[in-house]
């Protein structure tokens, strides 16, 4: 009988998973070590993608190291599926590597899969990734209704930056486990974070341009939405006069403002979480 190549065997394993909807495929049998080797070494990115898919569904935590390494793969689809697989494994040891990927990744799909995975590995069963029970659940509003110069993309920058930074707090979770959903709010506190961008403009400054921004944020009880506090932060920086320079400066300005807000809100939530 002709032996299947590893790439073909992995592809068949994927098809069996998808068709049967089970955790393991009986035939063909592909060992975890073969999958991790393919993920790390196979020159065909499609094989690496398939290997990451199967590793995520197998649920074997011995694959975590190879999947973390794959977060640096040259192919963006491999990075995205590796992040997705780490989320399925929900292994807290992958949290720092996923956060590092978010800092350097520019592709929207990879970022979305990484953010989802990070939420899963840091909030599995309502824990914070260190085995401790999170005491605060945070949810975020759309951050709309600000100045016309701040569109949906600018609002997303603020929302993503706040969720990323506040999600690192030991007392915070960004997702509710089924058990917590039933017991909420007896076991946890819930808060809604929303707001808007009240200023975002560029002003000529000599041979350059100065970008300024201000962000106003509301914290309310969730799910009642009763407002607890308002806070705001702003920043300004110089940039070039080209359109791409201004766009980059706007993003940097908004992220700097979000960083200030996250620091202030972090103190509040730490106090609430005890």
C-alpha cells in the first residue's frame, strides 16, 4: 500500500474533522509530533495551516510550544490559525506570546484571531490566566458620536487599545464563562466602558504638522448601564505633512490617549476588585 505524504495525511485529517465534527480522526492517524514538525518545517504554507488547524482540534497541550513559534511564521494565515489553535487549547502559558504578536501585527485577520485567542487563554473558566478568579467583567461600547473627523476606524483604535491594556489586569476578564453567566452578578461585578473622541485634528506647525486628540470615556455599571464616572485624556504630537504621516500620527495620538485612560481606569478597577 502506498504511504500517504504527511501533507496529504494532514489534509485528510482536516476533512475528517470537518465532516465528523469530532475531536479526533481515526483514519488517517497523524501524530502530534508529526503535526508540530510540519508546522515548523514544511515549506508549503498550506500544510502549515492545516497542521495548526488539526493541532487546535486535537486539544493536546504538548503542541503549545510549536504553535507559539508559529506566531512568527512568515505567512499571515499560518500566524492567524496558530493563534486560533492556541485559543482552542486555552493554555495560559501562551498569553504573553499572543500579546507580543498583537504589538507587532498589522494584518486585521491575524489581529482578530489573536485577540479572540488571548481572551480565551486569559479567561478560561473565568480565570485570569494565573489560575485566580477574575472579579470584574468588562464590556465595551462602540465609542461613536464624537467629532466628524473621528470615524469608525479611530473609534476602533481606542476600543482595541483599552480592551488590550485593561484585559491584562489580574482582576479583569473580557468574557464570561457559562458558570459565571448563571451566577452573575453574585460572583462578579460588571462594567461598561464607552465614550467618544471629542477632538482629532491636524494643524500646520512650520514645516510640519501637529496632531491633537482628546478622548472622553464613561464607566457604567453593567448590565444596568448606570453611569459611575467620566474621565478624559488627550495628547498631541508632531508629524510630517504627507497624508500617510498624518494618519499614522492620529493613530499614535489616540493610542497614547488610550494608554493614559487605561492607566487611570486600571487603578479604579484594581480598587474595585480588591
